[in-house]
């Protein structure tokens, strides 16, 4: 594996980010995203680049001055198992720290990944703003199987 760089996403990265996310969404592993949604939230996104090719992405979305979320974490299949997801998670945590946001949560089907990165189990019901904004729009809302995990920076 050549040197992988993690950087903020740009408008040119949108098609590759969409492909990564929506490949996993087609398998039911994460929520799909539209081009408009990615563009409107582009400042939230980080990408992992290997030789000018986007091979991973993650977003840190702010909800309040005390709460943010890691979402849309995706790594190209060829690159899974090499620690890239952890690097993206750590970059999002560093961003939250730089911004002064003390808590980061995630909703995931892969809790083990976040648990090994010092996230702690929590309950979705504590995330009322998150549920109101996005979860209720999900077709799986009534039968959600995602696990809620929280990372505290304080």
C-alpha cells in the first residue's frame, strides 16, 4: 500500500464519495446519500486518497456546541482491514477536538470498529436532535439495528 493521505473533501471528490457510500447503502450497511446531500455537507467530509484515487471517506457533522456525529464512514473493499477506517475516525475526532466539541457519537452496524477506538455504548434515545433530523426519515426507523456509541473528549 502506498502512502495514503487523509484530507478535507473537495467538490471534485463528490462522485467518488457517493460511489463509496452508495455501494455500502445498496447492501443495507449504511444510509444512501444523494449528490445534493453530499455537496450541502461537503465541509463535513474527509477523504482518504491513495495515488489520487479516493479510497475512503467519513464525515463529522455538528449538531450543537456539545455534540457531533461521525457518519458516512466508508472504505473501498480492496482497502478494508488495513486500519484506514480507524485513521478516518481519528481525523474526525481530531476535528471535533479542534472545534471544541466535547462529544462525538456514531450510529453503526459495525460497533466493534468504534469500540476498539475508545467509543462507549450509549442509547439512541439520548440523541433527540439526531433522531428528529435524520432517523425519522429512514425507512428502517421502526426496526433500526444500528448501535449507538459515544466518544467523550473531556
